[in-house]
């Protein structure tokens, strides 16, 4: 593999050669010797190569988890175009972004609209959030022919952003069930959850579905009947099911915990000087907030939820939360 690393080191600041520099970059990363005593170490680099090594370690970790998982599971499946509907495509920069709701996904969609907009937008934050979620404003990989899909999967820079699974789950719960402003989730899911899991529900609660408790939501998630109803809603579906990290070999796994750094790294790789929009959200779901929600549910539910999100914990190297009660 090292023989084709003929591109030399990449000058990220030099404009106009994004396409090749990406490919060269990944060849070079692959060639970094594992055991430095055996071969000359790469030239002492900027902070850039330590970031590259970090991302290589994350990729290796996903690959190892996938090997372990496939060894222990008899399920084999191939992807179909329907599995690719979360993959946003930017042809110009040759990027593929797998969007995961509750992981800065609105901001990434805004950025993708700037990147693919041919000058229509310059500032991501000028795009209203509901606009970013209009499907026709972006191109998705499932809209291409099989040949085009394979070509893009092979040659584009593929990335996704992940988050601590329970923090993401509580964030989804708070956003969809505890806020008053959008009742569509109350109607679509809340009414069903109240009907199934609340004894002595009032007529009003049955009709509005507006006050789902975290305990009831947890019960809904782990109920085999929910699994039989079809895939989970994307806001609480696992990253494993949304982005298929064992089938699609992502070049870059960004983390919500280091969002700004990782996002700007992706943008630099794409040859863009654009900065990822950040704003301190005071309502952001934190680890201690997540612990509080979990303190309200049974240890049996802790175990069941951990089982449900286990692959996301494993693949993306999140440790078992300290508040988790596993019997
Ligand atoms: C996994 O997480 C541990 C503990 O946070 C960390 O020390 C290690 O470097 C991580 N590994 C990868 C591949 O990210
Ligand atoms: C409410 O949520 C639905 C489903 O996600 C979405 O289509 C709709 O635009 C949202 N409405 C508002 C006002 O945010
Ligand atoms: C925990 O449960 C209590 C009693 O049902 C409730 O008052 C409180 O709001 C819940 N806390 C959280 C974080 O869900």
C-alpha cells in the first residue's frame, strides 16, 4: 500500500488541488509505520499529522469493532440504495456526509448547502434551520444509479459525526417530547406511547400525547413490538443503522465532543476556508443532565437501553456511563 504514496506531503493551505490532495493524504496516513523503530519515522510534522493519527486510530477502532461484531453475529446483509438516504453528497468537493440527527446535523446540512450552492449562500447561519431540512435542498446518495453510488463511495471523502449515545438519546427525548413548539412528534409517537405504556391515562393525554415521560419513552424503545413496527425514527435510531459504518468505510469519524476541531478539520481537507458555525447553546444536553434522566428509570431499563445502543458505544469508543446500573 505504501508504494502508491507518491504524492508527497500535502500543503493544506495551497488552494486548487483539493481532489488529489485528499487522496494523497489518505495514502500517506496509511503508510505511517505502526512500529516506529522499524522504519524511519515520518518527518516531524505540524499539529496536522497528530490529528491525522488520531483519526486513523478512530478508523482502526471502527474496523476492529466491525470485525469483532461480524464474527459474533450471523447476520449478513448488503446495502441497498434505501440504506443510503442519510448520505448527503457534495459533488464539487467530493464529499459524502452521513447525517445523524442530534449531532449538529442542522449545522452540517447548512454547511453542505453552502458547499454545494454554487455561491448561492456564503454564511451557513443565514440559512434557516427548517430550510436545511428540506430534502430537495441537498443531494442524497440514494438518488444516484448503482454505478454512480459505487464510484462515489470509492472515491469521495466520507465522514460522519457521532455523539455519546445516551446524551444523544436524551437530547432527542427533550427536543421531541418536552418542548411545546412542535406537536407533530406528540401526535405521531406520543399518543401511541401514552396508549401503550401508561395505565390510567387521561383522555387528554391519550389525545395529545404531549407529556410522555422518559420512563415511557424508554419502555417504547426497548419493546419488541416497536422493533416489529419497522425501523426506529431517525432521531433515536442508532448511528450503526443510519450510517452503516461496517459497510461504508468512513474516512473521518468526527465527534460532537470535539465538534469544532473535527468539523474544521473536515473543511480544511475539503479545501474550504469556511469555518464551521458554532454557537453556545445553553439548552444543550449534558452528561449530568443525561444521568438525571437515567436516575428516573429502572436498572432493567438501563440494561435494555444499553443493549439497544451497544454497537454505537463500541464502534465509536464511548465508555459505559458511570451512572449506568447494570445488574
Ligand atoms: C478510546 O477511548 C479511550 C478512553 O477515552 C482513549 O484513551 C483511546 O485513545 C480511545 N481510542 C480511540 C481509538 O479513539
Ligand atoms: C415539526 O416537526 C416535523 C417533523 O420533524 C417537521 O416536519 C416540521 O417542520 C416541524 N415544525 C416546526 C414548526 O418546527
Ligand atoms: C423524575 O421523576 C420525577 C417523578 O416522576 C419527576 O418529577 C421528575 O421531573 C423526573 N426527572 C427527570 C429528569 O425526568
